[in-house]
C-alpha cells in the first residue's frame, strides 16, 4: 500500500494535518496553531524538529553541488532591502557567520574561532584594523566584590619560561608578560623583555611629633619607638620571607642642624616579614626626628 497523507479533524476548533506512512507511523504534522513538527507530534515553535535516535541527526543540510561555499541558513527582518544574516558552510568544513555580505566569525575544522580573521591560529583568534577601538573588551558590570572581568590560567607545569599572559608590539616582540611561576616580565625600554620586580610596600611619613603617614602602599602603620629618630614600619600583607631589599631616605630633620640619612640598624628590633625598623641619623651623629621619611620594600 502506498504512503498516504491523512487529514484528521479532532474537533471543529482544533485541527491537525499530519503525514503518515502506510503503517500509520507519523513523520510530520501541522498543529492547530500552524506549528510544524517533524519527528514530534507536539511542536512548541513554528518549526520543531526532533531526531529519531539519541545520536541521530535532527537536520542535515546538503549543498546543491560541490561548491566552495553554500548558504545553510539565511534570514532577514527587512523584506524591502533584503538585508540579511546567514550561516554558511564550505567544502573545507568551515562554519561561517555573516552579517549581510560581511563575514563576522568563523569556526574552522580544528575548532578554532576567528573573529575578524579567516584563518584563526588559536582556539580564539580576534583581530581588528579599527584605529580607535581595541580588538577585545571585557567588562564585569556586577557591583559585587571579587567580580573579575577576565581570568587567564596557565598549564599545570608552567615554568618561568612559559607565559600565562603576553603583550606584544606590532612586530610580535614581547613587551610585557606574566610567567607560569607568577614572575613579571617587561621590556620597559631595555630592548627585550626580562624579569621585572615591583615595590611590594612603601610609605612616606612625617616622623616629627605624632607620627603620621602621608601616603603609603601595603603599610598599615608607623610605630614611634620612643627615642628621637627611631621608627618601625608595619607591613599589611606579609613578605614571603625576610630576604627583601629595603631602601630608605629622609629629609627635613629636626634638631640636627646637618643633613641626615635613614637606615636599618642592628640595635633596633630585627626585621620580620611584617615589619622593619630604622633610625634617622644625622651626619653629626645625632638621631633627630624627620618631617619626611621614605621607605620602599622590594621582593
């Protein structure tokens, strides 16, 4: 018996048009709302397509011939100008996304995604020739704390030579990088990128009268040790060890009458990972208070 098309009116206000084979197996139907269902008798959208098996294809699109590029899906919201968006495929197995005639993105056979680049070399390859806007922009609009805009995570065994992040100049030379072990690498005008070391804590304080911090970074407080010209700098976030380098300077000493210097002294409290003590010593041997003392810690 040949396959048939059967029209079944369930009731006067609800009609379905469905397609069966000779055994009564339904393949497709239009429901009373005009929704088309293929592989399902309950379409929930204007077109609902369901595969026949767990790993079966729901839709398979074939080009009319072995052409280099063919349009798989195309749609427009303006029937007058017929401006459209489209998803295309080609014989090289690229999946191409277009807006009008302009390619906006593609996924190549290896899974690399190219935006502004038709031959992506990386899992995500973004490129632009815009003179004012960057190739990428990450912005977390959350008002909550700890809301990162971008996370870069390296491999499990990245060493100093590996980079988690690399910033290059136009010719591809490294200008800035963060190594797999957390080291900072930068060019900074030296001709090539090398290890860079940042100031881990610093403070500018007034050591006369009641000691007061003028400005600081990673320093919680200054303690006046009681005698003139002796102070302790307390660090907010501890250093990893006590092998840091500490630079000190001073100016405007009180009561010395001669220039003075600031230096760490063995007679004071020994340095720890969270504090370092210093003297202000004048060239005449006095230990005066100073209205400006500067301390910088590198590690």
